[in-house]
């Protein structure tokens, strides 16, 4: 929960809401709760194809970028 709050407060306040979120189709990300949340926020949920290395690489890079942003925010007490 703390990570979600940090992302909400730090990332979305600077960049705005995400326009598109890419998921591997996990049941957690395609549940009714998440589907409704995407509708309310105006974000688009895109599902990647199974075993698609290019998409996996892009997702991993974005995760690394977000982790770096969170670490820096914590290190500087932001």
C-alpha cells in the first residue's frame, strides 16, 4: 500500500495519470475491480501476447525506471 501511495503522490503528480497500462493478462489485472478502475480513470488496459520478449523488455524497463524514481524520492526525503 505504501508503494502505491508513493507512486500516486510522486509519479502521477508530475506526469499525470497513465494513459495506457500493459499487462500480461494476469487474472489480477483483468478483474472487475481493475477493469472498473481503468474506466473511471480513463486509462486503457492493453494485454500483451504470451512470451513476447519485446513487450516483456519494455515492461521490465518501465518497472526499473519506477523503482529508481521511488528510491530517489525516499533517499531525498521527498
